C-alpha cells in the first residue's frame, strides 16, 4: 500500500521515528483491531488507535449512552445521551480520522457469535467490565490464536497485560483459573471509578496494540502491569504459562467455547424477570413506608457517601460493610425490606441476615434507581 500526501502529513510524527517510519506506518494502516466495549477503556483505545491510523477498527457494544458514562467515556458527549454507543463512537472516530474503517457489532458477545466476530481481526482488545465476557474473549482468542490485549479498572486501580499463548505467553486463565464468586467484586456502577483511570489503562492497551502491529519493543506478554492512581505507582508481576491450564496448557480440556454465565456462577434469567421470591418492588417498599402499621422496616445498606448523594426520606441506614457488626440492632422477627443502589448489595445483605436467623427479609428490586424512576423522580440517579 502507498500513503497519500494527506496521510503523510497526518502521520508525519510517526514517520520521522526510526522505529516506525514509512514501513511501520504502513503496518499500522494494514492492521485490524476488534475493541470489545466502547466505554471507559474502549474510549481511549479507539480514539488513539484511530488517530494513529489503524486500518480497520471493529467495535462490539450493544449499550446506549447514559449520563453516568460521560465522566470517563470520552467517545461520547452530552448530546449523545440515549444514542447507541457504537453509533456515537463511530461518529467520534470519523471526526478524528476518516481514513479508518469502522465496523459496528451492535450485539452482546456470546459463545454463539464470538468466533465469527473475532476471526477477521488481527488483534483483539478487551475493554469489558464483566467476568463472563473476559473469559469468553480469552478463550476465543486462544482458540483463534489472536493476541488478547487485556485491561481492567476498579475505583483507583487498574491492570493491563497481553495474553497470547501462541506467542509464548500465558492466557487469562493462567492468571485467574476461576472467576470470583458472583457479587464478590463490585462493578464500577457499585464501587465507582476515578474518571481518568480508564484513560491511563486504555492508553497502555493502545500502546501495546501499536507495538504488536509494528513488531517492535517489549510487550506485556508474560507481564501484568498494576497501577494505583492514588499512590501514583506502577508495579509489575511476572506471569508464566500454566502447563495445567485447561485452555492453553499441555493437555487442554477446553477445545470450544462454553457457557460463561454458568462458569461464572451467574444464574440464568427467569422466564418472568418480575418474579423472584426474595424480592419486592419499589411500589411495595412505598406501601410499607406509607403504612407504618404494617410493621415493615425498610433499611438502606449503601455506603454513607452514597446516602448523602441520594436517599429516601425516613429510611435508616446500616452499610453492608458493617452489617456484620450491627445486625443485632435489628429485630430478627420483623419483616425487613433492604435496598441499595440497584439490588446487588441488598441481596448480599439478605443472604447474610438469613444466615443469622432472620426469616422475613426481602430485597428491593432495582434499589434507589428504581425508586427514582418509578416513585420519586426528585431523588437523584447516580
């Protein structure tokens, strides 16, 4: 391929680098990358790869832009709220560099479609935020012999690596053979994330992709890079391929994609998602608050900082983190409705209280977000 005069001007700062030059820039422009996720990590990855001139960029995302995304997901602006993330991302990328071919995969990555979606691309980059998709991405990459440029973020910490057994390194399963129990690791929606953190980790991932495309430098294959923003410290952990790994080891037992929701212990959605024996609706919560004679106590199990952001008047608080110290303040014979932000922590609190002998405990489905949407829009959503 030949670079046009416009491309030469655009990529001139690459071209004068001896390690890149014309030959290297042509390699970048001939490389195809699939970015799984167009959110916090996907934003810097996609934007810097587009600016660098990556030839083809695939984006896998089925979500829409929410106001809460704007604090860190720079692919999207205020005017994009409510739009499909893929379409918003494509428009941003085209403004950055119209020479980049953008392909949207507006679907959830599953065991049924992953091999077909990943196969046409040279490099895959993991910008996901959940364990089933991370294991699915890893397994598909290993089976297809494609580099998996990994990154993850939470609160003030991030990590990055390149998993590529076909290039002599380990895979994600070598590092994390088993997923954590469901709900053990809070999502960013539950635990929060510093807005600049995905920018830092995503830029590291983009750097690794360009190095792989160029075939230059020392990649993160066999290394896990850890970053702590509050301490402004990087540290490195050496990774080795596990010879007993069920996917990339000497005698692999995983030879095709599996059910990753089941592997991660996530139950299948019920046929009727509105029915769950341990849950009540926000309408039932309101009924309990409006009728004290029912004898139902409503309890907020979120953290104090969240309570300050938004709370339901008259609902006391015992944070989940100290519930094991303060549960004796509650009457085990009283009916309790527990709520949090979206319903995850309230289910954890329910499980704990049941173990302590509380029989009449329910989790409020959707938490305070559902209360804001269905009962009182004056309560802020966050």
